[in-house]
C-alpha cells in the first residue's frame, strides 16, 4: 500500500534513476529501508557482507532531503549536519566517505562529507566546528569528544539520521555502552531523530535492535535481507598428518601451499589470529616467494597509521597481490579486488569466519572464497565443524553489557566539560538506555558524589573533586581537569604502548611495554615486517636500527589468545562423533589414522558424553578432561576441579589447556573415579568455589585497573609521557585497598568483582557447561600412553612449565617417536 507514495516521491525517483544509470538494481531490503526512512521509522538493517547495507541507509537520507526540498535540492548547501555515521574502525571511515562522496557528486548535490577520528587534523576539526558538513563519519570516542564542546547541541539540532555501522561489533563492549549513552543524548538534541543500526552476522538481532533504539522509547523495525551469498570453503589438507599433533607447528610447514593460491587470485587477504604470528607469516611468505616483494604487505593495529593507510589504498588500486592481516581488516572495508581469503588456524567463532569470508567477492552475486589452513591436525575437525555451522547458520549472539559505572562516570565528566548537565534531565536520559535501565536511585546518587566530592573514601583529596555545581548545573570549570579528561576519553584499555622509532628518524609502529621490557639492547625483534635491533628506550620511545640478523624475536601482544565460542564448541562436539564413519567429509577422512589410534587407546567422545583420560607418564599423573568449551571456560573449570580434588586429598597441580580440553598434572595419583566424578563436576556451590579456587582478589585488582582508568580515577599521563603500566597498576591497587577498607560497597569495586565473574570466568557459560556435563555420560578411560587428543594439551603444558634445557621442538619429536 505504501510503496506507491514512495515511488512517486521525487527523492525516490531521482536516486533510483541514478542507480539505473549506474546499472545497479536495488535489493528488496534496500527498498524496504528507504520506505521505512521516508516514513520516519528507526530500525536495524541486517544483510550479508558486500550486499549494499551502507546504501540502504545513506541513500534513504538523500531521498528524505530531496523530498523536503523538491524545488532546489541540488542547490541547497551548508544545510548543517543531516547524517551522523558512527563506525567502530578508522579504516572503515575513509572507504565509506569515498563511496558517499562519489554518489553525492554524480547526483549534483552540494552536500559535504567529512571524517572525524583520532587521525583528523586540527585544521579539519576547526573547519567542521565552523560549518558542520551534511555527513560526518565518526568513531564512538570522537563523538564523545564532540560532546565536550561548549555549544555541542547546536551541531546536532539539524540532525535527521544517526546511523551506527557494524553494530554487532560494538554490542557487548564498553564502546557499545558509550554509543548507547551518546544516542540517549542526541535523541534529545534533535527534534525528530531517526536511529538506524547496520549489522552483519549476529544471533540475537531483535535484542541488538532493542538495545540500540532503547532511548527512542519505541520498538522500531528489523529489516533482513534474504540474499543468498554463495560461499566456497576449501580446506588445505596436509600431505602428512601427525598422529600426535601439537599446537601451531603445522601452519608454517604448509606456507608453501599458499603461494599458488596467491598467484592464481587477483588479491588475497591472509587472516592470522595474532599480531605476532602475522609478522612471522609475512616473513615466511616473502622467503618462499621473493617475487612477491613489493606485492605483499602486512596490516595490523600496531603498525603506524601512514603505512596502514597506504596498504588500504594499495588494496583499492590493485597494487597489492596479498596482505597478511589480523582482525584489523575484519570489518566492512570494501576492497573490491579481493577475491580470495585465507584463514590460518581456527577463527574460534562462526560469525568471525563468515565475516572474514565475506571480505572476498565483496559484491552482490559474487562468490566468497575462503581457504582454511590448519595449524595442527585436529583443526581439520574444526574446518569440518565450520562447514556444518555455516549451513546451519549457527551464528553467535552478543550479550549487551549492563551497569557499566566506569563508562557512566566518564560520560558525566564529558558532559560536564561542555555545556554542563542538569542531573534530573540527564538521569532520565541515562535510564532510557538498555545498559542503565535498572540503575537504582542510591547508585545514581553515589555516582554524582564520586564526581563532585570523590565519594565516601576519597573526599579528602582535591583531585577527585572534578565537577562543581552552579545553580543546579554540574560543570567542570578547571581547564586542567577538562584537558586531562579530553585526553583520556575512550574505553579501550590496553597495556602501555611505546612508539618504535629509528634512531635516524622515522616511525615504525607501537609495541606493548611488557614485551619490550624483557629485551636487552642489541636484541633483535620484528615489527611491520622489518627486523629491528633495540638500541635503547628513551622518553617512552623505543629507539631501533635496521638489523640484518637472520633470527629475531616475534613480539607477543596481550590478549593474543582468543577462546572458542559456545556455538562452535557445540558443533565441534557433534562433528567428533562422525569420526571413523565412512564418507564423513574430506577433513574427517584425512584424520582416519589419528582417530583409529584415539579409539584403540581410549575413546572418541560422542555429543552426549564427557571423556576423561587418566594417564601415567615419567612426568607424573595426568588427568585430562574434554568438554570442548573453549580455553576461557577450561581455565575456570580446571581451577575449580583442582580446588575440589585438593579438598579430598591435599595436592598441587600444574594446569594446561586448549580449546578442546584441559590437563591437571600431579606427582601423585589423582583421586578421581566413578564414585566422585559427577560430584566434582557439579554446579553446586559454584560461586563459592570460584571465589576460593582462583585468586579472586588479584583478578579483581587487574580488572579494577581498567575500570579506574575508564572512570577517570587514574590519570594515564600526558601524550608522550604515559605512565608505565606497573605504575598504573600500583595506583589502582592503592585505590582498591582504600575502597576495600573504607568504602566496601563502592560501585566500581563491585563492578570489578562482577566483571571477573561475567567476563573473565564467563560464569554463565561455565554453569551451562557443568549443567550439560551433569546430564551427560562421563567416561573414564586409563590409556597406557598419551592419546592424540591429549598430546597437544600436554605439549602446551611443557611449553609453559618448561623445566628442561632441551628445545621444545626436539622434546616433542622425541615424544612423538616414542609414542609411535
């Protein structure tokens, strides 16, 4: 019924006529979105990568403007901000801006498109302040910075549409909470703001929409594209498969198999899970194919910005044949020449795998092609599981965060830097967000006390009295406090980063302090594909010179170990049950020999079973448990099991784990058998046991450091003079002690303990895993030697608790020979 008025509208006719000229035909989901925008609706658009999600909202905004100015839409200039586009990655901004500018110019409109993020020059920012462009592409952090300006409501008074791109990426993070709070403010700065989320793969679409649109107090609509994006998954099968695999050793051995794939493709993206390994892969591929010099590049978050931008530009213009990258190129960057993606090692999640696959064939109708290269034999089972998961569309959900008081403290100081705020009005806005809907009145009052007096424990210190009250308005009047606050807006807290520079001048990138603090002058490490010799550390800069050394250290960055998602774990358990079945697929068939050994020595677990192996070796007594729940859950579960066993009989363990299972190793027999195993793995008294089994206070202290930095209780130092990580930690520990002693009910203290449970220990998933185990059949086996499933976990333990002077690789080879 409503299609006719839309098709009759001038905006629709002009834009669709332009699309026809470009030989582009809109998808039904794009037309649905345009109709909704022209009807004044808000909502969430969900479509596969590379199917025109950006056009669905952006072109709708153009149609709306043309309809409002039918006579002179092409002449209208300096119209104020019309479309605010929030993007989680800087790398996306340039690409989106370029695409929008092309459309505007070819339509003959006078609109301007600008970008505002950490890389925007001071001159450009000043220009934007003077005259806002019609479209501003911005990161969540830069949007918060805009809210510290004195007259910021004027910037947003003309705003019609707020679009949040890649919302699935922000949801469930503190940057997502930051975005929620910004939406709640902007909704009240503009007369009739429409809010649109744009999302690719996510399991809880309706909830994602509800979280984003919560401040609007109306449900909005979800528009889903019914587009089948063809996907080809090719698994690289090694010629020889170890019966006793160990983590990571296989990948580099197979590097030569990538060369023909790269040569036969237009452009290839090679995704590596960690920055350290991406450096290794880049060097390896260059060594194997020197002809790729100049045609292969490296891209990750620690490489300096100029080089990253050059790589992105070179991808567009087809100057590069291959790029080795990390999650830094995961999201919607439209690199059209990319026709092949290679995933090295487990992607750990279904949504991430689909997201990366969608980087290739980034146009409607084109085939996305992804190769999976295993880094050890058992990852072939994951390849088979991923194929099943993709056909079942078993995509992960993202749980929204609630009551992040550190982000709220930062946000209130942000508003106090600018116009100031009326607590009654702002309280109502904050309560309209999903994150703070359940905030209690006493919690709100405590937050206000914290920013004005420092709260119960810190009121004697002037530096915590940031906000003053003038005629009922809360404001920051001190220029010093306001400047410090602006410098530290953001919720991403990583270890202190040091700049890496050549002694002769020139910037290479950044590196974490904890890695560089272990090196001595003269040591050689690799960054941005270059071998660098450390000369000295001076004024937070790492000074280096180029090195010709053949061997170098590969930097390790914290957070390098992702964990298997619950969805992939569930599919993986089902996939294992197909082992030794005829025609179970190329991956499972290639592992026939390995599975035969596993079956003969022990057992192949079925989906409704939990396998536990008890093995005695010269290293001691091994207890191996295989829940297939991911490293994070196994870390918590192994600590709880060790704690419960030591209550039966005092003993000490060394613990190691991977995504499939975990090991408790002791020098005395471990008292686990049919009589007590169900009780040891029950979810009774789980919270109490978690708190007693891990150093809960120590973990909460680490969490509190991040919370205190985000909440503005700890100053991180001026640019170029950042406080060292260990100094930050000692400041945080001091505050932690003060709160524990004088203000035990402190909101930030409670939040730290809560985040340990919900994020680090993943208590909900841990409880669900134990409830599943309680309904499963627990099988105890007693193999007379290590099994293929146990081998990688035992090796991981050797690697981390290495007491031998023997090289790990030599020791593993010896173990493999003995087992064979």
